[in-house]
């Protein structure tokens, strides 16, 4: 494959990533574009590959060094998913409760909820969760 064809195909893949939901996107960070530092406008909601993690622009911003996720972390949001599974938040509400059998990341450990409407983290109620070998 010629370089020009590869660059063209890469641009098509990066455009297509805009249509992935966050759950699916979390499985393919390398498909997302990286910041170029070229001063272009990045619209709120645009996702990028930042050192192997997907970050989402929280506001419209300019692609400059001062606005990258390391220098301006409040301008970027993390996905609520990793490798296709939700990240278990510190506080789980009724609307974000986990279903029985649903998987979630707590730190670097993958767990499976053992009950429906699970609003407790593995740290608070370890008996409601089962560790899974990821």
C-alpha cells in the first residue's frame, strides 16, 4: 500500500470513529486522532487518543499545547468506559446502578455485579461483586 493510500484510509477511519458510542470507542483508542498542536478548533464532544486513552473535549477549544489534557485537564473528560465495560464510579446513583451480571472496572480490576440495581462499589459491599479475570 502506498503512503498516500494509507493516509487516506486513516482519515476515513478517524472520521468513522465519530459515529461510535463511548462503549465501543473504549475498545479502540488507536483508531482516534491525536492532537496536532496546529491551532485548529476542536469542538466539544470530539474524542482523541491521548497516550493510549480516549479523552473527550468538554468544551470547544483550540488545538494548542496549553489546551492538551496534561496541561488543561478540566477541558477534557474521560470516557465512562474502558475496554467496553463501564468504570464503576465512586458514587453510584439509581440511574447508574449496575444490573446483575453487568461488568465494571473498579481501579484496575474487572468485576461482575452479583445483584440487580447494585448501587454499591466493590469497596463498600464486596459481597455484591465478583472479581473477573480480565
